[in-house]
C-alpha cells in the first residue's frame, strides 16, 4: 500500500479484522481497474473519481462491507442491487471469498464507460447523463 494515499491507508488501518481483508482486496481491484482515477476518502470512505465525478467506493457497514457504484443501475452486468434514490447500485460482502474478482473487474469497466453526473447534481438540479447512460 505504499502508493496508496495517506487518507485511504489511514482508513484501512482503522478497519476491524473482518473488514480489512475485504477492503484490501477491493482496493487492489479498483486500483488495478481504474489506475487513472483520482482517489481519496470522501464522506468518510474511499472513493474513486473521474474529473471530480464519483464512480466507485466502499465502506464498512455494521454487518458487511459495501461496494458501491454511483452509476451502477446503468450497468449491463448482473450482481448489483439498487442503492438509494438516484442511480447507484451496490453489493455487500461479509467475507473475502465472496468477492468475485472477475465481476468486480467487469463493473469497473462499466464504471468507466457509464456515468451519471453526480459532480454537478446541484447545478443541474438533478442527475443528467455524463457518458454512456440516459
């Protein structure tokens, strides 16, 4: 984790023994799949961005780790569940062996190609397509 930003390293250092291995795998997969994305702790959990637009992140919930894609409802790949009232979708993990690396890689590919504009949601007074959706 030497090239991981300090805020994400600190997030991982605070994780409990159940969540840490899950988050370590997710960090590795996301960094591999989106090497050109910006990344930081945003709203208390690691998030990856393209041009200021959030695309994927994960966080420790009480009973699981949630992997969330802000535009995940637009993805063609199965396996994600709707989250919230916008276009996000998620999957939750309670053990590292539940992570399907190939599925995560496919979702990351879709995250690059299909994005709703969350960055300008206030200016636009709602979500508008940024690329590949709508």
